[in-house]
C-alpha cells in the first residue's frame, strides 16, 4: 500500500505532516502535479510545490 507524505508549515510556523494512504485521495493529489514532478514523485523523490513537500513511498 502506497503512502503519500505531505509536509507543510502553518501560519504559526509549526510544521505539520499528513500521511495519506487512501488510494483515491492519492490519485487525486497526483493529478495536480505536472509531468516532470509526477515522474520525480513516482520515483520516490521529494517534490516541493508552493512550500509543501511531497513524497510517495511504496
């Protein structure tokens, strides 16, 4: 089961981390990445978009 990890900062400065395991939600989030970012994230690399860090773990 794949896990999509999203790290982001709150306006207060606190760093939060979401671990998404639902397959439908993962597919929905992956739809917002452009082609190059999608290749990187599918390879397991960290991708930063709008100050959010994303990583897909198998």
